[in-house]
């Protein structure tokens, strides 16, 4: 009986200690799923954080950097800040909600083809250091591309052209569609829906591939951002896995991770979530773009691509970015090997003044030496951190050293892509820096 009482007393003490610890600092075991916690959990000054963040966002909306935005910050797997601001458009009718779905633009690159490529490297189906032409056969016949490696391509060190405007091949001089490429109604040869009333020829992707295959390559090996290879990665992934790219990503990553709204072509799904609009397109769609990918190249591929096309909520993004922070582990399941994540997220060619990882963006080299105005992203992110930005106004960043995930979602291209105030005002790094400074203040005042 005495032993039994002793055990009960011990359990009572453990519970009391755990509850007391929760009030001060909630820590989740590595591999656990995302939880919610307050700023006070980490002894952060919530009044200062909300005040500074609100000020930056309010100024952004006032200067029309975007009509609305959303911020999510997670620390050690705990969502400590998730707030929405403004409206979908400047008419102030539809307020931004925490479960809104956004067009992620180029963030697709690190959350679409890249995890698949990482997995295929682990499985020995891809090698980073053999010629990419080993897998993409047309490049074998191209003298300037035959020896380029996948490592060089992913680090933007291959000298590939930055971008090709494939849309120009589909338009006449008067701006109307060439019927051999695009039709207003679908049929067997035109079943790739790019938008309401826009159907792309099923074989148009082959024309795109041919143009990429024939594109120029710079003889100088230095950092030069290019999204061209990300247009062909989905086809390569399909060939190597025997499963269509979008289906492969759902089966191997998004669905098991619990990413409920994440994927391509949200307008074809029955989500109750609102989809934030992007641009009032005056060239291609001639109306407001909403629920269909903004990027024209991805659109001409039927909305499923590797350079753009993914849509999702901040919560979904937090899940997969947390998986990266935890070295490929999430909620007890391993999706990628830790060494693979480390290899892809390290700087590949620092000797060439190239900050990039493999697919992932990285901070400027010696970023901590710069002021906020000149740094990328925030000056206090660690050298091991990584992420990517999107043309539509999205931004995701993960910092394993600080166990931080930062997500900024907006539709800065509304009503036009010519609006660059989000960059001129340095909004995304400024908010990111607010949180790093807040954690610094806690450390400075800790005995």
C-alpha cells in the first residue's frame, strides 16, 4: 500500500511539474505534429510584437503593396502567431481569413518537384553529379547542355536562360489566341483547362520542352536564376516513378502529411475555403484571375507544373516547412532522410558568390553583416536557414538553428503585377526581423 501511495505521489508531482512547465515553455518532441501555443509560452512581448507587425502591415496596405496579408510563425513546432490582415481586394468586401487558399507561385519549386527529387536521389534514381542528360535524353544532343549536372541546375549555376515567355507563341499580333494552340471550348485534342473558356492543346507541352531544349546556355558558370528546368521536372518525375507528378506528390507527401487543401487546380475541388484572387489580367485572361494559377507558363501546362501552380493555406505550408526543419520527419513519419535535407539546404557554390542551396533559396552570404534594408531575408536568420519567395507575394522560410518557420502570404499582384511596393518597403524581412529581435530580447533578459 505504501508503494502504491508513493507511486501516486510521484505521478502527482510529475503532472504538477509538467503543468507548470507548460505555462512557461512548451516543447514538442522532434517529429511531432504542429500545435498551437501563445507568444507568452516563450515569454515574448506580445504587445510589442503585435504593435510592430500591425504597423508594418498597415503601412503596406496603405501604400497598396497588397490589399491583405497573412502571417504565420512557428517555434519548435508550435504555432505562436497566426494573424490575417486586410481584404482580398481594395474594395474591402471579403476580409482575409486564416484558412484562405493562396496561389503560391514560385514557392511551388521547393514544395512541388523538389521533395520528389530529394526522394528520387535517396532511392538512387537520380544522381546530382552526373549529366542531367542521363535522365533528360534530348539534352544529350545539345553540346551546351550535355554535361550540365542536376546539382548545377538546382543551384542555378548551370547558365540556363531565366525565363521564356511561352504565352507569346499562343497569341496573334492582335492579341487573340492562335486556334492551333488554344480553344475556347474543350475537345479531345484540347482538354487541358487553363482557365474558364481557355483550353490548351494537349501536346503544347512538347513545344515548350523543345524550346527549353533549344534555349541558349551561358558559357560562364555563375549564379543566374532560372525556372526553365522546373517546367520539365514534373515530366521527369512522372517518367522515373511511373506515377503522374501531381498524384505522386499527393500520395507521398501532401496527403500523409495532413495538408488538407494543398495541391494543384483548387477550382476543380470542393473546398469550402476562399481562394484569394491575384491579378486583373489584361493580356491573357482579360478578367480577374482567381482559383487558377497566375503564372502563364504553368497555366499553359494545364495548371500543373514545377515552377508554379501549387495552392494552399498557411497551415498547410507550416506543416511541410516544419517537416523540413525537422530533417524530413513529421508526426512520427520519415518523409526524407536528414542527410538529404542537409545536403539540399546547404550553400553549394559559395566560391562563386552563389548563395543558393539545391532548389532552396538561402540568405545572402555574410547576411548578418548587413542592415535590414540590405539583407536577405532578415539579418538575424541563421546561415543554415532556407526558403523561397513567390511572384504573387508569398514567402516561406525555415530556420533549423532557431527552430523557426516564417510564412507570409499576400496577393501583391492585385490588381497588377507592376506593383512592387512589397519589395520597396521591405515588408516581409521587416516582419521576420520583429520575431528574431523578440527572441533576442528574451535571451538578453534571461538570467
